[in-house]
C-alpha cells in the first residue's frame, strides 16, 4: 500500500510538474528566437503567445485521464497560437501536442495512436504551408515533424507494451507467491502426517501397555511391557532419526539434475518403475523455468501412479539451444488403454505453466497405449514488449538518420557547400548506408557499434582527402553514435559496456586530426594527435551521458522483473526447507530425547531386579506420555503456522 501511495504521489507531481516545466521552457525559448533574434513579438504577440503556451500546457494536467480530448485541445491551441502570433519561429506549438500525443499512445491502442499522430502531423503541415517561404523549407520542416510525431507515437506504444508486460509480471509474481505458500503448507502437512504415523501410534501403544502393567503386580507382565517398550522405542528412534536426516539434508541447488532424481527414486521405492534420462549439456536456467519443468514432471508422475499403477514410466529431459524439452511417457497397465485423466485440471495447470513461459505442452495417449506428456520450454525470457512496435521504432530511427544527410543540403541553413547532383546523391547514399547497423542495435549492439565506428572512420578519411568541408556533416553523425552507445549499455551488460563511450568518439578525433595534419598552414603530424585528443575529450561527455542513460534503462528494465521472478521462485524451495528445519529442531529437542530416555529406562529395568523393573516401568510410562505431549505440541504449532 505504501508503494502504491508513493507511485500515486509521483504521478500527481508529474501531472502538474510537466506543464509548469513546459511553460518555464517555452516562454524563454520564444524570447530567444524572436526578441533576441531581431523579430520582437510586441505586447499583443507576447500576450497571445503566453495565453497559448499556458493554456496548452495546462491541458496536459488531464493527459492521463482524457488523452484524446487533451491531444485535440493542445494541437488546436498550439496551431491557433502560431497563427495568431504570426511568427513561425515562436516556440508556441509543437511541444505540448507532442507530450499529449505520447500520453495518447501510452494509454490507447495502435488505432487511436496512429490516428492522433496523423491528425497532429496534418495540423503541423497546414501551419507550415502558411508560413514556409519555399517548398524546400516545407520539406525540411515536415520531414522533422513527421519523424518527431511518428517517433513519439512509437515510443508511446512501446511504453504501453512495457506496462502490459509489467502487469503480467506482477500476476506471475503473485502466482509464485501463492505457490510458495501452497508448497510450504503441503510440506508442513506431509511432515505432520509422517511424524504422527512414525511416532504417534507406537508411543501411544507404549503408554497403554506400560500403564496397564504398572497397575498389576505381575513380574512377567512388567518385564514383557519393558521389552515391548524397548523394542518399540528403538523402532521409533530409528524411524524418527531417518526422518530428521531427510529433513535436515542441505537444500538443493535448484538444478534439474539435483531435483529430479529424488523425485523419481521416491516413486521407485513405492513400486513404480521410473527411468530418468538427462540429455545435453546441463546449464543454469531461469528459476521459473526450472520450477515449471519440475512441476510438470511431478504432476505427470502423479498421474502415472494414479491411473497406470505398476506401468513403467520414462522421463527424458533434453537441454537444447534456447529450449528445454521435457518428455514423460508411461505404459498402459496390463496392456489396457489409459483412461482420461480425471477432470484434466492437472493437464490444464501444466499447460498454463508452459504457455506462461512462452512454451507449449501436449498431453494425450501414446502410440503404445500409454500416456505421454511433451513440454517445450524456452530457456530465455522474451522481452515482454510484444512484436511490432519495437521494430517500428528501429525502422523510424533508421529512416531518420538516413534522411539527415539530405537535410544537411537543404535551406535555410545548409551545412555544406553546394555540390553537383551526382556528388549530393553519392554523399547521401554513403551516409544512409552507414546507419544500417542501427537495425541490429538490440540484438548485437557491440558489433553494430563497431561497424558504425569503422564506417564513420572511413568517412572521415575520405572527406579529408576529397572535401574537408564535408566534415561538417559529422554534426549529423552524433545522434546515431549516441544511440549505439546507449544500446550497448542497455542491452548487453550495463557496466561492461563502458568502453563504448570511448570508442564512439574515435571517428571525430580521426577526422579533426587528419584535417589539421593536412591543412597547408599547419601540416604538422603532431597536429593529428592534438586534434584526435581534443575531439575525443570534447565528445566523451556526450557519449558518457548516453552510456549513463543506457545503464539507467538497464537497471529499470524487465531484467529486474525477471530477477524478481527468480528470487520469488527460489523462495518456494527455501520455504519448504525452512519447514523441514523447524520440524527437525522440534523432534531433536523433544520427542527424540524423550524416546531415547524411554529406551534407556526400559533396558536398565530389564537388566535389574524386580524392583528396578517396576521403577523403570514408571519412568517409561512418564517418558512416553511426555514424548506424546511434545509431539502434539509440535503438530499444534505447525497447524497454527498454517
């Protein structure tokens, strides 16, 4: 409850904090690009701009509860503000509507999100057509607007899928917690039954026989009662000692090679012929995969013992690339066909376990007349984001960075001098090709970063030899390099990816160093080293920031959630082991001690005189009653824990 309250307070703070932040940023930015830029708005313009900015930002307070009306309001208010101010440079539009579009994409499905994206882009295009002086500037503005709106929509949908995955994760954690309690309760019940069966009946018999003999002054009956008490006590001691040895055994490490043999051998001792085969190289699995495989084998063996008693059972576990295969097959009892398994709740539960991990499970009659359970469990967790939108985000990122070179040649502020059409096409194609590795930034970020670094280094050398003016396009290279550094930290070991922050700036340093070394006025090889070091030092803060963002994303990502799953799943075995340890302590300190004294007193009485025998019988009766009392107290404590 406290965590939910903290989340609620943070959300309320964000609901009001974001609008206030936008107002604090937009109004000074408007002054910088208008009044300070030589085109003051005047009192009327400032009044209109302030009203538009404040109104559109204030609407964002309700962006979570009513995202569609808020987007509609912010888009119209922003557009009206730009038209009323009469200055497209005023930072009045294109900010609040972007935040509202993101919120819409987070809280609604793809259809409404795409419709909102198209609507916002259409309004932005209409405003741009009203003020843009040339088709080239319209193209420039709308390429940026299009990528912005599409990127924001995609990010919102990815965030929506991420929230849904976290919800499913919470449900699975709740299920594991229920299983933890059920496993502890089942172990508690089993141990209570074993303790009662092993000690209760025998100790009660000792109390009855010893008490009856104590009331009769019969030498033979007294010695007979002592003999029975000694033999029975020895049997109780032996059985309880075996039980204590079992429950105090070290907790298993959780691997299937450790967990499955005791499960199968336990059925062998009950007369069920079970064979276990583990194939492939055993490796560490996510805890919930191990638990699912164990429970599937356990349920299958239980069904085999219940419905095909005496029939041989084969358990085969295969470790494969990215998958764990579990096959359990039993023969038909006496050659008869295996009947349907009850209400099929067990099969349904096994199937739900497998499907919850993204695997499959089939159960049905085997060709030989028996029953077969076949499960395939993935050994790597899926992203949980679903497919589609992450790929769209990658495609938008790739297309945006591929289009950036074209923007470098367009007015109003071209970054490079005018080139022949063939030269422009060659440059654009080369720069577009360099961003292809971005497509693999999630699956192989290190290799993608290396490929991009090599491509940028080749570009730096080629520009130095052909046209140093083209090195200005390195300004457009920076975002792709930062994305690569971020991806290396976010997807492939946050703390191990720190060298990426130093690798990404190398093309900048090589380009600047070569340009200084080949400059006719400098022409000093030492200048290459100076330029390399200077460029790296200037750009490392940017790449280090991208790395830090990737680290933060990794720490907050689904990996934390699946680590929680592993921890919660491991709690089940620890809970079972805790119950066993508690019973072992209770038995060792009470029942076992009383029973040992009982045996010692009975043996002493048998070896002594008749008077010693009668005194020993009194002690035996008292110790047997005390042992029963301690046993009942232990069982009562176990019930209270339940």
